[in-house]
């Protein structure tokens, strides 16, 4: 679980940096004068959008796996509690 939480934190940090990069690209778009500059900026925007989409997908994947693991933990803890309750009941039966 800990490695997934670390991965999620890294992905979220990357995501948080996208706002600054987006602002830079918006500035670059406004400043592009020639067709060549516009082409370069367009390629940068496309790469940025792909990176941002991949990051969002990775965040979703990791968060879903963390949720699955947490649910497994809750289920196991509940099963353990039920077993302990059953054992306590069995102990009472043998004492009487």
C-alpha cells in the first residue's frame, strides 16, 4: 500500500505543476508570430495535453488500486473480528 501511496503523491505533485506549464503555453501561443513558431507551440501543446491526460489516467488507476486494497483490509479485519467473536463464544461453551 505504501508504494502506491508514494506513487499517487508523485503523480499528484506532477499534476499540480500542470497549471504553471499551461500558463506558459498560453503565453507562448499569444507570442507566436510565425508559422514555424505556431507549429512549435502547437506541438508543445499536444505533448502537454497527452502528458496531462496520461497523468490523470495514472492517478485514477492508482487511486482505484488503493481503494481496492483498503477494501480488502476492511474485509479481512471484519473477518478477523467475527472469528474472534466466535472463538470467545466457543470458550464460553466449554467453560459451562
